[in-house]
C-alpha cells in the first residue's frame, strides 16, 4: 500500500502537478477583477495582492495591465482559431454546413469554459487600437473570416448573392457570443443548449432543416477529435 | 424684418429651443465618459466638470452614478418597449413575422441612435441586481419576451415545438445587439444594413424567404408610423 504523501500540519501544501504557474494565477486574478469591477477600475497592485505576490513580481510576467487583458482576450478566441484548419480538413468534402456547425460548437465551448467569462471584456472600449491588442484583433478577425467564409458557402444561393462575407461573419460570431450573456446571467450553457445555438447560427444562413440535422450529427461525432484538457463536454 | 436676437460679444449664447436641459447634458456627458473610460473609472465629479456645473448641482438631478447609468440603459430599451403594443396592433392579423420584423427594425433604430452607443454598457457586471436597475431589467425582460413570443409564433412548427420562448427571445435580442458592436467598430448602421439584420433574425426562426420579403415590405410601410424625433431614417 502506497503511503499518503500529504502530511498533517501542512494544509496549504498543494501537489506541484495541480498548482497553477504564477503567470496563470495572475491571469486568473486579473480576469476575476476585470469582469467584476471593470478594467479601468482595477490596478496591477490589486491583482498582485489577490495573487499574494509583490507588484514587482507581477511585472516580471507582464509589462502592464493591457498586456494581461490582451492575453485574456486571446484565450477567448485562440483555442477556436487554432482549430479552424483541422475543422475544415476533418469534415467530409463540400459539407460546409457541417464545418460551420462544428466551428460554432467549438467556439461555444471555448466561450463557455473561458475562466471568469472573459469574453465579456471584448467590446469594452478599453480594448483600444494600441499595438498591444493587435495580435488579438488579428486572431478575432481570422475567426470572423472563417464564420463568413463557411457561412457564405453554406447559404442558399439567393442569400449568398446578397451577402457580404465579412458582414455575415460578424453576425454569426456575435450570435455565438450570446454565450457570454447567458453566463453573465448566471446560467449554464449545457451541450443541448450549445447545439440549439449552433443550429440557430446555421438557420441565419438559410440552411435547410435536414442539412442542419445532418451537420449536427456529423459534428457531434467529430467533436471528440477536439477534446481539450479540463473540458466537461 | 425681425431683428436677430443674438448679440455680438455673447458667443456662448444658445437659443433656448436648441439648448439641452441640464439633466440631458448630464446624461450626455456621463454616457460619453462611461463608454470611453468605463463606468467604474468615472466619478460624478468628472461628469459635473464635463458639463460645467458643480457636483452639488448634479446631485440635484441624480442620486448618484448608478441612477445615471440606469437611465442611460433605459434609453437603450424604453423607446422600443413603448412601441410593442402599437406594433402588434398595426400589423395585419396573424402576420407575426411582420410584427417581428418591425420590432427588430425599430430596436435597431433605437440602438443606432442611442447617444454614445450606451447599449454597449449592458452586460458589464456593473449593472448589478441592485434595486436601482430593477426598472431597466423589467423593461429589458419585456423586450426579450416580445421577441420570444413573436419569434415562436413566426417559427416553423418543428422549430416551435423544440424551442423555449425566453431562450429564443434572448437569442433574437442578442443578434439585434450586433448594432452596438458595429457602432463600436466605427461603422454606420444604414437602413439597408438594418434590413439585413432584421431579415437574419427572421431566418433564425426558420421563416421562409418569401414570408421575410413580405414582412420587409409591409414593415417598411409601417415604419413611418413610428417616426421619432431626430431620427435620420
């Protein structure tokens, strides 16, 4: 029988494998403060205090508050953007609606599992055009473009003829971001609800119900290929 | 010939008819500061300074910062909510899709013309469950319910059977709120774009294209009945 390694009298000991790296602890604490109090009202001193480190140590990891926000925002889009190529490669040829459905589902999961609902921080004008956010804006635009491209290919011909890909992409992506509002209202985004949101996105492109049903069942089978650590669905 | 009333040497004189009431000046200044800097980072002293009044005078109009935000948020939903009954009364009987289209169009116009894009302030967790915001939350819920009710009545039978009215209402309303994001990106919401957004909302309910086309032309004719002061479309 293996002896238990944790000893009495050391209640604060956390096994190294489950302890978060200091950088991640800073991100966690900052996310919570930004979301509950607002970005402008939060100082790096308060973030450091929350983590239990000195402000100087925080600056070892991040140049400032904007750099922290930029990384948090990246974490609300990057996990999805990084999967676009794989999504398009894995779905059967010419089943753009299935690719769109799968993209929506993965994006919903990213937003559902982002710590402290950081997706909500986007759209606050604090996210300026400063160079700090340039990489985030590029990643977000890549996602808008993927939504627009797959949406246009999935759309019925008369919708497609009258639609600008980027405008459609913005509408699709915004409709998926209802997830941040659901979380903000204290509700849970279940896989069932995620599927209803994804199906609604496809209807926005005038995809017929039978095609949506096929897309949903194919996407459900492929989702396992995109498992990410700590995901509950 | 009527003599001109404005005298040289009084360049700051503004005719009483065009000058905004002090209460509205406070709302204007606060909206701009909340949107550009964030609610938490703005003080009533700064708002008063921006208007050019003393802080004590500001408190004559508003009990505090939350009361100002609550009224600004009301102005992003109230003009639409107040028209729900009239919308449902004016459209031809049983044309729920037309009512939904008209509601969407009027809501888009409200969000497009709200000063300083105040619609964007919703969803920031500053809008707490405090009693100050109760009236706003009730108005917003009324709008969600109207979207859900009209959306469910417009939907095809198999969508309707599988849909919760409140969930559909939230998705429809959220999709319309893409307007705040378009404005935040510095772009203009033209009447053409407004019509594309409204049509997309109807597609979310699986409304057939021909019905959407009829709804669009009927709604365009009825929109004049809802003209509001200062509207550009």
